[in-house]
């Protein structure tokens, strides 16, 4: 099945560490300590974009997405060239089921840092949500050019190709994902489904046997009497 989860690029990990340190320094007894700390810092310096971002991150952790969105937007207003801020807001827009806004954030992040593979991957996932499958494939291809070691890039490309009924391309993409992550049953399942819809039942069954070997409780069948349980690619 599709690994459609978008991701915060590795350079964002630096900000994530800052967030975690901020939580530790503030003390974890009260969930509002981080928010109180950065609210106080912002009173002293309203141009402190890092405090807006870190407070927003904490709001998101606490399940207050609208407050998080407001703080991310303020951080971006103060530091519009910070691609990590844009991607974090894009992820939140995805979570809030606002794909157009997420698309805009990822596109701006790509304009700032066009060498970051994950940004194209995230944008490809949004294009899948919008059912713009060819654009999704183009973005996954860009991600693969920049980083050919990420199995999810190939998997999501395979899924998008299957949606377009381009099963040969799908099989090739899933095969690349399997080479990179041979213990992931989802990748074999994606390829099995592509074989199945292509009419190659021998290869489909072989891949599905591997799915069951890796995960005996795998929730999706390859086929049923009516094929109603087979997820549409």
C-alpha cells in the first residue's frame, strides 16, 4: 500500500532538536512551560521568528493546530526564506486536509532549496491527493534523481503509475523499492497488485506469497471471489 506520509527533511531535525531541548529546559511538569517561555521571549523581541516557530511546534504537539498555524505563518512572515518553516507548515496543512495550501508551501520551499529530495516527495504526495498523478510522478522522479536510496520515493511512484494503469512502470518502480527495502511487505504487495491488474497471475501470486511470508497477518488480499476486497491501484 502507498507510503504516502510526507516528511520533514533532515535539515529540519536541527530545529526538532532545538524544540526538544526547549522542552527539557523548560521542565516537563507543565505542558505550557514551552509556550510560556516563548511567549515571554516574544514580548521582549516580537521579531524572534524562532520563538514563533518553536511555540507553534509546541501548539501542534498539544493538538492546537490553528494556533500552531498562526505561529508558523508569523515565523514565515519574519523569515520568508526559511524552507524548514515552510515545510513544517505544509505538513500541518496536509494534516488539516488543505492540499492547495500545502502545495504552495512545498513549492516555495523547493524554490528556496531545490536540492532537497524530500520536498519534491512531499509535493508529489499532495499531487496524489489532488489526483494529479502525472505531476506526482514527475515530483517523485525529481526526488529519486536527488536521492536514489529512499525506497518510499520508488514505492509512491509505483503507486502513482498504477493509478494511471501504467503497470510496467509501476512494476519497475516497486522492484527498485524492493531492492532497497526487501523486508517491507507493502512493496511486494504494490508490485503483486500491478502484476495482477496486468493479468500476470503467476508473478502476482509469487509476490503475494512473499507478502504473507513477511507478514502473515497482512490485511489486504490479492483477490477474492468478487475482487471487491482488492484496493484499486
